C-alpha cells in the first residue's frame, strides 16, 4: 500500500510539473518575439543569436530553471529561418525541446508581414534516480515510461507584422497535430480547432518628440496546454536611440503577476534582466522569478527583396 501511495504521489507530481512547463513562456517576449512566435524568424535584416535563462520560484531547492538558445535571421530575400533549443528542469523532471522554423516575407501596402511554420520535438523525462528509491515499484510501467522519456512531435503556425515600424501584431497557433512518437501503438494527437492553443499580441510604438524616447503599450493573450487563459498588459520603453530599455507587464488570469524589465544595448550586444512578482499568496514562500538574456546581432549578406 505504501508503495502504491508513493508511486501515485510521484506520478501526480510529475503530471503537474510537465503540464505546468508544457509551454515555457519567457517574460521578455516584448523584446524577443521569436520566443513566442515562429513567424518572427528573419523579420529583421540581421541575424540574431539569443541566450536566455529563467529561474522561477528561486528560493526552492529544485526550482524550475529554463535555458534557451535561439537563432533567427534571413536566409533569402523573402525567406527567414529560426532554430531554438530549450532545456527546462524542475526537480527530477526535465523537458528538452528542439524547434526549427521557416517564415515567408511579404508586404501588403505599408505593412511588412511574415507567415511562419515551425516543427518541434519535445522530450519530457523523469530522472532515473527518482525511481531507485526502494519504496518504489521498479516495474511500474508509467514510471518506467517517464524514466525512458515521453517524446512528442508537434507543429505551430504564425503571422507577424509591422506597419511603418509603429503598429505591431502577431498570432501563433501552437501545439498543432501533437503526436507521441515513442510508442506507436498508443500514438495520440491533439484535437480541437486551429486556435485551440495560441498566443496573440498587438501593440503600438509612440515616439515622444524632442526627447529621444518612445513607449510601446501592448496586449498579449495566451491560451496554452494545461495552463489557465491569461492576458498580459505590457508597457515597453526605449531611451537614447534604443540604447536603454525598460518595461512592465501586469498579468491577469489564472495566475496574476507583475514583471519589471530593464535592458541596455552596447553596439551589437543587448542585455536584459526581468523580475516576476506573483500577486498570489504563494509569493510569501519564494523569491519570485529572475530572467536574464543576452542577444547579439550578426550582419546578414542577404539583399532585401523589392515588392
């Protein structure tokens, strides 16, 4: 009986962690849209390499830590490419994700648009040490499957656009045709409509005349697998020809929080830091979430296409 109860507890814990981490969304997407929308791949005229680290609930042992490496840039006059590697670790559980994306660039009047598609491979895994406890039944098929890794393949579609560099918008349909690939006889795929899981974002950049300063209010809505629907109210600020950055995000929905963001640009390098404070009782028991990213631009030898 004790073995059964302990196994059940671990399975429930595993389910909560894997579901909560199913889509690791950065708080810094207002500076790095590629983190939430594959259509941003190659939207700018340069290549960008991004390193990102996030530590959530930082005062806890085994608290979630997310490491992300991404690249995106133009590879042809009307074609952008993106690649992303993510490793999400929470206690004895981990998620490894590899994503590749392509985006087609076109114009509608004064609106620049990217239409993108991405393919993702994801592996959710339970550390082998977690099932070596003598109180655990080592023959439990669910624990063994988790220790070997649960492998999934999925796709995403997106649109990203800007009008005169002021009005900005994007939408991404996530987790389409999600299929488990490590157990063919029990292959499953996601159901529901095209926008069953999605992120959508819209904002506008206002230049403050004679002060070398701009502000960008925006709104993002997110519906992710196993995560309550949420809305982000963002305010991004740019100073001194975009050499200094600031921002604040207020999230409402199933999980309420406030995020403060700062950043700087030195030549081709950009450094950003953000801190999340949960507006929940749980904030009393943790130190919030810290996120740090480093991005640098590389010149692209791709000539712009004429309409």
